[in-house]
């Protein structure tokens, strides 16, 4: 009997990462016109400049972020209950399409805006407590094409690079976040912005005294200050 590829994502290819990873890439999930329209809309959102503390010193993280989530997913941080911004209709429609294509469920979107090739994201795994135990992430890229790098957390560190073009989709299925990490390195010469939308499923986690989950302890921000 022939093996049925998971997920049933037409037009996608599974990346040859190796043991412990289940990553799929669709180079043109959105048409050029759809990607152009969504990028134009994403350029109207308000993004925050987050700060990170590295070796006792505070720095701006080298990108801007916006967070959207369904109602009821407010989280408590340093004693403050933060309410999420609901997904705008463009993201809600894209979510429905992604859910149908991947057979996964998402209730939130993290948008990262890279202003140019100097903006980047350091090595990390998306393994915060609020993502639960089975973590699936669907990531849509808009704007400037950039290299996305993956490597195993252990064992030789041989990795894989993939070019994420305007309108492409990358799906990282469980157990990728457990065994692999990823980053988006700076790229000299890139002048145009890039917006990356990661669709996630989060669960309500109460944080106490500003204590973060797994990522805060290991640090998505580590090495990028
Ligand atoms: O911009 C990207 O493609 C990577 C985003 C990412 O790694 C994240 O949001 O955790």
C-alpha cells in the first residue's frame, strides 16, 4: 500500500530535515495577487518594538511584532491581564484556508515584521508552555525573500536552509519544535520589508511574577540583542 503524505497539503514538499522533524514547504500557497494584497494590509497594522534582556542589558529585538488571538485567550503577565487583538478579516480568512489545507487548528497569529535585511531572528524553538505538548505551526511569508535555517537541537548540528518567498507556506508539525530549532539570519543587501505570519494554537497559561515559559528561559532573544 502507498504511504499517504501528512499533512494532505497539495503542492507542498516535505523537507529532508531528518529524524524528529516534520516540515512541509509550499513555495506559492498564496498567488502573487493574494500575497500582494495581504502584505499591503499587513503594512497598515501597528507593530510593537519589543525589548529583550541579554546578559543584564536591555536591547530592542531586531524586528517588530504584532499579536492577534481569539477572544478569551488573554494572558496574565506581571499581574496584568492582557487582552488580545482579534484577527482582522484578512487573517481570519487565511486561517480558515490554512486549517482546511493542513487539517490543523489555530487560534492566534504572531506577525513579525523585518524592516530590511538587518532585521532577523535568533536560533530558537517555538516551545513555550502555552503552545502545549503537540505543537504545529503554519508560517506564511510576505515581502522580501529570506533564508530560513533549521538544525537539530542535538547531534552534529547539520542543518538545512530554505528560501521563503512571497506567498510561501512552511508548516512545522509536531514533534519538530521538540527536536529542532530555527532562525532567520540577517541578509545583507535586502532593502525591502518582510512580514511573517505564524499561525499557532495556544492554551491559557497563567504566568506569575513575569516568569516566562520555556522560551523565555532559553531565549528566542538570546544572541540577537
Ligand atoms: O520569520 C520567520 O520566518 C520565522 C519566525 C519565527 O521563527 C517565529 O515567529 O518563531
